[in-house]
């Protein structure tokens, strides 16, 4: 019986880890080229969920159309944050701390805007029942929605990898990530590249929240935990490595779900940050990142 419980928790971990992988990839797409800790990523995550709710449940749009429009609007929100907030600050010579504080301020404003428009009541988005019907395999159970979650995360990683390696914009993003000054000197439009980075990262995080909303529902506070998990996945995977962020997200999801086998579920976040601390101590560059310089105090 314990063997089947272990397998069920492992499957649950892979499903949760697939969403974490999407979060990690989304944050990497923004942070790697821009070096901005985009805390408003949490707000984009929540807004995308509420856009989906409003379109599908409030206005009665077909679910696929609602998802597509919500994802695109989230992308434009991310690009707007870069254009309206970060780009002017960069031209004024603002440092990373000013960027972070501005991002946090934007998050607070957007969070209150969500409460003003949709209140704090939990919301749900109805999906076809067939997607939630359990598929029994021995003593194991999972749903078509779970399978779709794992497939989507894998497809997103594959698509982003191809985009970064084989498109002109993707190669420009990698150039800006590795050497921003050199990229500017060689004529790469760095402002445009940063705009694309924010759009891409915001689209990916909107895909992640879509699965969260249709499976677990929606409330205004879910964004903070999402951005923290995304940050941990990016660091553990190695900053700049999309495959590393995906692998780290998968590992965190599995660790959390196997961990609650022996400890209360309230400790799931503690497991996540224990993983982060262990990597910072023993492998600071993460799975596939570059070696980081240690501080000599």
C-alpha cells in the first residue's frame, strides 16, 4: 500500500512540478536578459487568471477564446511594465534596488486594483467534466487535465528552446543576456529585446495560471507564492538556463509532494526553500548555470 502511495505522490509531484517548470521558464525569460527582479510578475499571473474568469464566466466567451485572449493580454501587461516603468528608470540610471522597489510598488498598486474590480472572493472557471474525470490505473488516479498540464509544460520548454536557438530575436536575447554592452555596440536593439523578453515571460506565466485556475480556482493572493517558486526554480536551475529552470521546477514539485508523505502539507513551502538553501550552499550556479563568484568576507 505504501508503494502505491509513493507512486501517487510522485505523479502528483510531476504534475505540480510541470506548473513550477512553466513558472521557472517564465521568470528566466525576463530576468536573464534584463537582470530585473520583476515582482510585478505576480500581478501579471493573477491578472491573467482574472481575465480568463471574466471572459469565460462573466461574459460567456468560449473557453479556448478566453484563454487565448487572457494569455495575450498578460503578454501586453508585461511589455507595458517594461515600457512604462523599467525603461524610463533605466534611462535615468536607476540601479537594481530602484528597479526592485518600483516593481514592488507596481505590484501593490495592481493588487489593490484586482481587489477593487473583482473583490477578494474565490472564483472558479468551469471546464468540461471530461477533463476532471479520474483515470484509474491500479490504485493510482490522475485526470486528463493532469496529462494536459505535463504535455503543455514540455511543449513550452521545447518551443522556448527552439525560439532561443533558431530565431533572430532569441539569439539577440541570448546576446543581451551574455553581454549587454557588446550587444548594443554591435547594433542589437536592446530595448526591443527587453520588450520581447517581458512579453514572452508574461505569456508563459499566463499559461501556468490557466491550469491553476481551472484546477484549483482563483483568488487575489496566489501571485506571491507563484513568483517565489519561479525565482527558486530559476536559481536552482541556473540563471539563464531554461532547461535548468524546468528541471528545477519539476524537482521542487516532486520534493514538495513526497515531503508531505511524512510532514504536514503546511510545510510545502519550507521544503522549497530548503532546496534553495542547499543549492546556494553546495552548488550556487544551479544545475546548468555559470559558476558564480563567492563573496569573500
